C-alpha cells in the first residue's frame, strides 16, 4: 500500500461509543445491571447503578431499546462465569 501524500485526508477508523450522559443520551438505551438489584429496584422503587455508571430507577421494558454501548463494552470485559448475573 502506498503512503498518502499531499492534501489527502486520513480518517480515524475507531469510533468513540461512550455514552454522553450530560444530555440525556443514556435514557435512549437499555442498560446492564445486576439482576438481583434490578428485581429489588422494580419491587421497591429504589435507584440502581448500571455498568456504565448511570443511576436510575428501572421502570420500563428494556426490550424496545438498544443496549448502551458503554454497558456492552464493560459487560464484554467481564469473566464469563459472572455474566449470568447481569441483565439489560
């Protein structure tokens, strides 16, 4: 492959998939959290913290939303034996 010369533009092929929580983007996703904590939060209405750091009170069906990219990245890095303890 020949090196680029002149005024050619080089594109960065890596995309930053972190969720910006300052503008409400985190509300557009389903998040991973400990299953037992999700169940407890649904019953008692207490806030929990997702793998990405979002703190919220679960109240909706996550199936209609795509998975939070940050939660997915953290979840993928977990050892397989503990992965059954998390849900979106």
